[in-house]
């Protein structure tokens, strides 16, 4: 039996085949969307570069004060910065910081938002009132300003930047999850689960969350660009990753002073931020088409 | 099996069910008939324990039931819903849907139970790992019945179980339910707006209107045209000349 | 052939096909359906997936993308419906359609009156004349307080009233052909008959053509002059409503037998066995 026949079988013989088949169908929908594929390639390239790139380029912190501010050349493909550091090496090493930031924020934000939103939506009443107002309070702060205040209070650094971003990002997820939960709370399959004697946590975990997850994933991939930009913004303001760490936002900030004469110093990391943000956005749009249960 | 006395349900000041009383013997099939808004489904939701704010006295399987039911009540009564598209979780395979109640109740031999439940409702093993969107309406409703039966309840509550199905599929599902009732000695409460379906499945029925029972009848009474209340007669289509003409036209063939 | 088909037919459909592309190749929802009708009440009966709704939508030019409609002939009162733009000119003027559920077919943020007025405007009426026509249609549709319904939003009226308003709206332009796709399936049984009786009366009075699409054999038999039974995108049998008892096709007979009946008791209902050969047999003449 060919792999294609195995995956598209209408009578899967095992749980694993059913699950893989569902993934395969989603993949085929995604593949039909060229822009989403571009996004996927960008994100995959980001991961690949973060994994093996640093081994292929030089040190991101090796200074060469004689060869500072050199334009792009065969020796330094993207030129050198104010301390003579190879910008290509710094951009490549910077992928790890970007990916780490994004991953940490996602790991914190998605579960918290999902939990708060589904609990609020499922139980309603007082629980919903308290949790929703709490969400509203966090939503009422401008994201970057709140992050700034937090970092200012906790001290600059990549961990605190992640914490600050996560703290300002979760309410949006709680909102999404709550709206989804409200839509399915009274459906018959939830009633059937209650009739089977399932406890509220079990219903939330087994019935409600799988249906909210797709919206959260879509929201997350669309939000990635914003997270990267916020991280870069904090870096630019000197409140994110600290020198000499090759964080893209901080690199743009460092190139700012020489922007007119040595444009590449600020532009190269800027392009990296732009490409990766765009990649996540395109992928998110594609995932929305794949995962939206209403679109099926 | 069931005794309901002076059941009353109000939603925000509106009385949905008003002083409803009836009894259902063990092994009997009892029908609740009425138009939408008559309160028939509300009564079923009280019996199942899904609806928790009501007053009156409900006895099921010899025990007086409180609004909030213990987990073990799931082994006594189960329910089949009207819409086969909304009653199955869209992201769960048939296997996961059937295994869930057994897992919740901590039953053993879950794999065999699922296989057996599928066989009992006449579904091929090939559908076991399909998702609901890969099933027809009739197959979905069979899965919903299998889910209700996997806990081996003695009471089955049916809320318009065939009104969303094609007539040929309805016949298959009604036959399945009749067969299961016989082989398992199930007690059934069937809610429907379709008198023919209720008369086919049930020995006795009650006609509801505006939250109250207006008439108690046996299926034989109904067939013999002994329905007295205008509401029942309206449901039969007796009130209109067109209806009479229609039944005439269709009685010609047998 | 039916004498009602007399001089010039209102609608001629010859070899209609509606095809949807899927991953597993094209799927035909309608597979070579042909019919000819005059100013009569034609019933189209079938189960889900029989292609009955797609047939109605194909005539109205409302098949959703990516569906493809082809036909050897698709002619409404001498006008070729396959010619570009022709359906759009007829739709809402000489051909109208009543959908299943008034809750979805009516715009929730417009009053019923303004929606009927819009239908009148499309048909070329305006100002006072349009308003009078709208109120007259609401009255004709059996709504006791036409002024109240006119000013109401769809959610403020019951399902039966909404569907009557829908019928009023679709009959306001004075069409020659009305396609009603499951017009009463969302309504209570007793209301169903009332709404159908209103529709029936209006259609007869105006001498227009009606295509009643439904899964309900009883309903169609009650209100139509002719009944077409659809199976898998084709007409398998044509009957007079009074002659359903003498239906020959095993599918029709199976459908009739599968209904639970009040006039006799049966332990089990006869189950319809689908013969794969039905898919390939020729349609009746």
C-alpha cells in the first residue's frame, strides 16, 4: 500500500492512521496556498538556520576595529558593524535569540490564554465576570508601554523581555478561547459528555480545548510577527537582550547612528526582522484556512 | 421505571413546563408529542439531568432524583440527540467518541466494548477510526446511539432522534432502536413532533402544548382515531380539509 | 405525455449536469436531468444528495462555486438560460425562489418591509405603488396585520410568519416561475400546512409555475400536479400524486413503504435497499 493510499484511506485501521490522515488532509489544503507555503519556507529556514547556521559562520562577537563599518564584500557578505563584527554572523546567531523569544512567549501565552478563556466561557456567571474583567484590565494597557514598565522594574534582559511580552499578550488568547467556548458550550456533544458523567475539567480538556486550539494556533502564528517586533522594539530601546548579544532589534539600534553613511549596519538586521515577521504572518493566514472548522 | 409528579420548569419568569405528571413502566416506550415550544424537550432534559433548575418530584429506577445527578446515574439513563451533526465532537474519531464514556466511568476492556457497540448498532468496523465529517447522517446517528448504549443504561431518552434524517434512513434507525429495545429490555422515552413515528415506537404517549400535557393516549387510541384534544387532532392534520384529502390519497396504496 | 405541457412550455431542462471538482475527481450532483413544465405545480422529491436542491439552484443560476452547470438545453419561456447574463436579468423579476429557513434567508438588520420594497424595486415598482404592492402581498400571504409585519425585523416574527413574509417578497415582483426549496421544513407540522396552503392559493390565483422541492413525499403529493422522484441526480420516476400507490420504481416504492404509518402496526419498517443498477438506468420517457 502506498503512503498516499495509507493516508487518504476512508477506513483507517488505527488511531495513528486516522490522526496522520487528518494531518495529511490539512497539509494538502495548506499546500494549495502558495503564500502560506512561502511563509512555511521562511519559518522552516529560520529554524534550520538557528539549528546549524552558527556552526557555518564566524563568531558574532569577534571585533576587528581596523575593519569596522566595511560595506558588503566577498569577505563580509553583509558588511561589518561599528565594532568590525561580521553582520552576517550576528544575524545568523540572532535567529537563535529570536526563535527562543518567540518559543518562550508561545509556551507561556497559549496555555494561560486557553485555560483562562475556556474556564471563563464554560462556567460563565461569576467566574466569567472575574476572569473577563481581569482580561479587560490587561487588554487596556498599550502592549509596548506595559512591557517597558515591566522591564524597567525587573531590569533589562531577554528573560524579562519575554516575561513582559507574555504578560501583555495572553489576554487576546483568552478572548479568542472564550468566544470559541461560548459557541460550543451548549452543543449536544458537550451535553453527551456531561451525561456520561464527565467532570468539568475533563470536558474542558477533552471536548472544549481541542476545538479552541486551532483558533489559538492561528492567532499565535499571526501574533508571532508582533512578538518579534515587540522584542526587537525592546532591544532597540536597550531593554531587551544586552550587548554584545546579537539581538536584531539592538543591532538596528546600534546601526542607527551610522544609518546615512553605512546603511547596511541597520538595514541587514532590519530585513531579517521584516522577512521573518512576514513569513509568520503568511503562514498564519494559511493555517487559518486549514484549521478553521467552519471552513470545512 | 419513571414517575414524574408536578414537574414545573421556569426560565426567567416564563413557565416552560407546568405541572406535568406521568409514569413509564419498566420496558415500556413512552412518547412525548408536541410542536416546538411545547416543553417536550425540556421534560426530557429534566429526566436526563442536563437541566438543573426545576421543581417537582422525579423518580427514576426507584430513586428520587435530585437536580444534580451522581456520576453513576450515567449507567442508568442515556440520551440520543436530534441533530447528528451537532452531537458528535468534530475532532474526535468514532473510536474516541465511543471510548470516552467508558473511560469516564472507569470501565475495563474498552477496546472490546467499542467494537461490540459498533457491531450492536450495525456499523462496520471500518468506520471506527473515521471522523464525523466522513460519515453520513444515518451513520452519525448510529454512532450517537452506540455512545448512549456503551454504558449499558436501562433507560434511553430520545430527543427527535430521526427528524433530521431522510425517511429511508429514519426507517433503519427506528428499526435499530426497536431491536435494541427488545434485546436489552430498554425503557424508552421518545420526544417527537411526528405522531406516526411515536405511534410506531411507543405503547403510550402524552401530547403537550404550552408546557402542559393536554392528553394521555395509547398508540391504539391514536390509530383508532380516539384522539379528543384539538391539539392532537391538529398534529394529525385532521383539522384541515387538505390534510384529510392527503391521507386519503396516500391510503390508496398498501 | 402530460396535457399540461401544452403549447409553449415555461421551462425546459434537457440533460442538466452539475459537477463539483474534488480531490478524488469530479463529483456529479445532478447527472443528466431532463424535465419540461408549463404553468403547473411540479414537485421534485428526493433524499439528501439526490441533487434536488442543485437542480433548483442551477435554474436560478445560483450554484455555488466551484460547481459547474452544463445542459443541452436550459430554456425559460423561450429564453436560453445558459447565455451569459440572461439568468441575472430574469432572477428576482420573472423567476424567484423561496429558501428553507426564513431566519437565514431574510436580512436580520433590515425590516421585512424594506426587504419586500427592494424586491418591488427590482421589478420596476417604486414609491407609493411599491409600498401598496408590498402590503397587499403581505395580506395575501395571510398575515393579519400587514403593517406590523412590514415594520418588523425578521427576529420579531415567528418562523411561520417569516416564511409567509418570504413568500410575499418572492411573489411581489409577479414572477412566472417560483422555485420553493423545502419552504416549510423549518416549520412546525401544523404551521407547514397553513404556509403551504397560502403558497398554493397564490400560485393558483396567478396561474404561475411552481417547482416545489422537498424531501417530504406527503407534502409534495398534497400540493402538486406532478411529482418527479429524484435519485442520485436523475429522475427515476414521474407520478401523478393520486397514483403514487401505483409507483413502479423500487426506489419510490421503498420510500413510500419506509414511512411509519398510523393506519397499521408493523414490528419493523421495510428498509429501502438501494440497487447500484439504479445509477445507470435510463430516465423514464
